[in-house]
C-alpha cells in the first residue's frame, strides 16, 4: 500500500474449521449429482468424490467463502471499494486456513479547503458591432462559391484544383487523390505545395518533395516525406456573396425572420445578447472547478480516471458521428488520443469528489419533485411518457446517475452564487 495512491491491500485468512465445513458441504452436494463410473448416480463415496473433483470443490469453496469474509473485513475496517476487489494469492491447503489477498481502491481522504470565499476571473463576452460583423462574415464564408479563373496563373489566395500521386521516401504505400482544392499561401497548406503551385497554370505537372511535420493531424503522413507528381486541373477563386438585402433573404431561408441587412443585424445582436450571460456563467463555472482542483492536492482512484478517459473518448466519437463523420474511417491513433486525456480526466475526477464533499458539507440534496421535473422535461424532448421513461431509467440503473448529476449541478450553482466573479475585457491584439 502506498499513501500517495488510493490502492489498498488486505491479507486475510479464513479459519481452518470454516474451510473444512464448507469443503464437506460442497463435497456432499456434489456427491448427490456426480456421475462416477462404477457407481449409480448419487451413490459414489464422498471420499472418492473429494479426490476425483478436488479442484472443482476447492473452486466452489473459494467462491462461497471469500466474498463473505472479504465483505466482513471491509466492514470492520470501514473501507468502501470504488471497484470490485481483485482477489489473488489464494493459498488453499486441506486442514489449514484459507489465505488470500484482496486488492482494491478506495475514495481518498482529504480536508476541504476554503470553498466559500473563492474569486475567479473571466473574460468578458462581447456582443457589440464587432461581434455582429464577425458573425455576418462567417455566414458569408459559409455561403461562398468557387468560380473558375482563366487567363492567368495561380497566385496566393487562389484554390488550385489538383490530382496528385505520391510515393513515400524510402518505400511504402503510395498516396493518390483527385479533385483536391489546394489553398495557395494559406497557413494550413504545406509550404512545398504553395511554392510549387504558385504561378502554375491548368495542364501543368509539378514534381516535388514534401516533408510533413511530426505533429501533422493525419497520422498516416505525420513525420514522413513524400515525392509528389501533381497535375493542375484548374484554378478557382473564392467569391463571397455581396453584403446586401438579397444576401439577408438567402441567409434567412425558408424560416424567414428578416429580409434586410438591418433586420439581420438586429436579430444577430439579440441572439448574441441572449447567449452572452450563458457563456459567461459557463466560463465562471469552469473557472470555479479549476480553482477548487488547484487548491486541493490528493490522490484519485485509477479506476475512476480510466473511466473518465473512456467518457472523454466516447464524447469525441459522438461529436464526430454528429458531424456525419464515421469515426472508423478517421485516421486517428485512438490509443494515443485516449492517453492524452489522462491529465484532464484526473482533474475531472477530483472535481467530482470535491463537489460531492461540498454537497455533504452544505447539506445539498435533490428532492423527489426536482427528479420528477427532470424526467418530465426529458420525456417531453424524447416523445416518451414520463411513466415509461422513469421505468426505463430505473431498469437501466440510470435514475441514480440522474440524481447524482442534479445534485452536482445544484452544488455548482451554489458555488457560483457564493463566488466573487470578476470580469476582464479581452485585450485587442
């Protein structure tokens, strides 16, 4: 056992007389049903059964006695495992105590720091003309079209339509792609592509080598060099729609809501203002949890961290799927991505434990009415009856998780109300 971890070990033994009693009972029960050549069913001597089925009998005795004595020992020592204990080093010898070791993790013990006088600093969320202009520009970018360029070679800012084939330096699987738009001079474009395609015209073929950085997003290409043959198929310019009432009508679509630029600006301003408070509150809550975690130093159970790493990875997969991307088709090192979540997962677990302790200290709990209100809200969104949803959540064991989440949310709300929030305007760069 190490003090810097939540892992605990118990070396236990079950008295010999208890082991003998259990062994005799298992052997008698087995003798009633065992089929032994030369004997009618249930008529074989118990002594023969014990010799013939020694391993099976020992296994049954261990399964019947170990959980009982382990639970008793945990209760006597006031230990509550966060995961199922792992039992090993089982020493079973006839006529002797049954010895074994149980390894498990427990919740950490720690003293709560001063959580009632926190001060956090958040960035102001602006919702003025600059933010309205930015939103409109983003809308224009989404509505942009690409038009062919004729009569001149490619220059910075152009999008060159290319067909390429590449061979990794030193051998390996070749790369081929068609109808690729390469943005010349853009930050995300490799310098080798910009240098070789700048000044190119449709019909040109360029041959060059590209070295990909080690942190390149596509793991298949990261850190590798490729010799490319690139055929220029065309040159295009991005054309943004003119900022006029016609653009406003197109942006509104079938839903309507505005038909002029002035009306569009008014609606965007209203939306930004309504989102401003939510964004600032969300930012403040994150800062509060960060401050709490920072001022408390204690170990956390590895099992809970591993679970939280899985949760974070699943969240990434769901986000990709929601965007229409098949996670199985993405060239991502999922093992490495999961590993990179470890530090954040540790902080997540610490925050959960701190919130739970604060809820206990402040006697914050969830009422039946609050649970019912949450179920009704979920039922309304899903189109399911509240009764059916409650039954399903209970069957899945999700009702307790819902209560725990509501209790955490109430505690964070309490912290928000009792924390001094200071707002700093973002500096213009």
